[in-house]
C-alpha cells in the first residue's frame, strides 16, 4: 500500500463568506487530488483577517502533507495572504526580485503604470519558490508545504496545473457504485454493518427522491480493487435481500 498523502485547503476572502462570490475552487481541487491519489481532508474558509489566516496556516501545515490556499494575493488593500503566510512562518515579506521584474516589464509592455498597488503582487515570503501564472503573470508561491494561489478560478486552475507535477502522490482511490431502490431508513443499519465489516473502504450513501419514490445511490471507494469488489458484493447482496422493503 502506498503512503497516504493528505492535503488541506484554505479559502480566503470576505466575499466568499458573504455570498457575493461563489467558490468554484474547492470542487476542482478535490477532483484533482482524488485523481492523483491525495486525500483532501479539510477545507477552511476564512475572512480577510491576518490573524485568522495565520492561525489556519499554522494549524493545517503541521497536520497534512500539503496545504493549498486560494485568494488574497491581488493588488488591493484586502489582499493580505502574502503577509499572513510570511507571519505564519516568521519570515519577512519583501518584493521578490524576479516577480517584480516580470510584472514591471509586463505593465511597461502594455503601457500601463506599475502602481504601488500592482507592485503588491510581487511580494512573498523571503525564500519562497514561484508558482507560475500563465494567465496574468503575477505568481503564486510555495513555502515549505504551503502553496499559495490566486482565487480567480481560471488562474487557480492554471497554477494548480503547474503544482501537480511537483507533488508526491499516493495510491489512487478506486470507486464503484450500486443503485439501491430503497431509502436510507431501510438500509441504514445494514449498510453501517457492511461498512464496519469492510474498514478499508469508504461507503457513501446519497439519498434521492423522484416521482414519489425514495432511492439511494451507494458509492464504494477503496485503494485496493479486491477490497472494493468485496464491499460491493456485500452491498449487492443486501439490496437483493431487501427486495420488497418500503420506506424512505
């Protein structure tokens, strides 16, 4: 069995918590992590508050293999992620020379003033490594196991594409599903017993309701194909034995 590699995510921004912006990055990260065998174990959404960001970074970077942050590395006054991550690591947050030169040349080429606000996007913890941004050039950065990226979904996804090849990966999570024509109230106890008998699998139960009838989609996940198959067989047996049962 491969080493278990874990991850956590910190989504930063008052606009997420207020509902003004709908987050699209959590689902994308979860899909990518699952595809490469990394378990996304926790997601925290925090406000544009430096202490809140520091606390989240310090809590998660010691608990998981990787931490990914989104949001708060733009040019405005409330983009404080770089400073907060620097503080979490006890590092200064100067202008990064390469990032500064890249952005300076980019704005000069476009005939746009390289304002103090735009210069903010060149700051990162001293010694951090760049995460390239092929869309708007302002880089994200990595410091130890913390990867700091933009909140704009297209930019976040592009940055993540550059990060993925650098990550350790674990055994990929296999999955299969069983259609169950019964509601959770009918299958709950027996399904719990099957989960207990198959501890190396993860069994998800997703209730559905359509045309006056309850049914359930059961999804089995495991890293071992034989264990996945054994759990699926037990679930299929349960469904057969419950034929004719009714209720939600």
